[in-house]
C-alpha cells in the first residue's frame, strides 16, 4: 500500500487550489480521529480522507470515476476505493463499511464547520459550539455549496446525534488546525478571506 507521503503527493499533483488541498487535509484529520475512536486503521482512514476528492479539481464532471483506476493502479486497498466512490451519491456505490459511512458522514459537514470557523473573528475552533454550526446548517444562504441533504443523510447513516457529530468534526479539525488555516488566534496574513473560498466536492 502506498504511504501517506505518496497520497499527499498524488493529491497535490492533481489539485492546485489551496482550499481543495486544505479540504483533503481537513477530512484526513477528522477521519484519523474517527479511526482512533473506532479502533480502525488510522492510516487507511486518514489517506481515504486525504484522497477522496483528489481528482475533483482536474476532472469535476468525472469525479470520482476518473480517479478510480489511478488509485487501483497505485495499489490502494479496495475498501478505500469503494468508500471514495461511495461518498458521491450519484455513483450508486453502497456505503456498507464503517469507513464509507464515516467518510460520507464527515465530508460535507467538515466543509460546513470549516466555513463557520473561517467567518469567526478569531478563526478559532476552540470557541466554536455545535449550536452555531447547526444554525448555519439551517441557513441555506451560508456556504451554499455544502449539501445539507447529504449532511443529514450522513448523520442518519452513522446514527449519531447532530450535535455529537458536529462536536466530533470540530475535535477532528482541531488536530489539523494549523495546516488548514485555522487556529486559536488570528495571525498575520490570515485575515484576507482567502480561506472563505473553501468548497466541498
Ligand atoms: Fe467529492
Ligand atoms: Fe469532499
């Protein structure tokens, strides 16, 4: 199986947009924490998060189908490839593993929580509460590219209460906050709104 360094190189090779690179790193952080709590394979889950959108920027219309043979040829495990296919609802690939359910359940929610943190004056996750995220979940004009229906479907699949899952995503993001432009305090150069371009795919 390729290493985490291989996975990062593959993501960066196909993704130039900072916000999309950060999205992969963000979902990686959340899934690594999920794997730790579930007693699952932390490297496998982390790399699945890192790579789930690796072909989106270059091939948005064919994502995630386009990337599948690349991942297969590189020797990534079938469980990961299936989970990546399954995170896109239109593929029809069933999410019948914990990894697939956690990727789907955290992907769009990670985008939403990140967007909420980025508009907070301090960009701080520490001060973020699930209820502020829930308010933005209902505010359809906020972070419009984030699919509310997929977030709700993901929560239902995982059978986790919304606030608990939101708090979990906040905790997961906190593990990678510096690399995705979030932190306890605003630092020089971070106040330009660049991170607000964050999209999910
Ligand atoms: Fe995607
Ligand atoms: Fe995504």
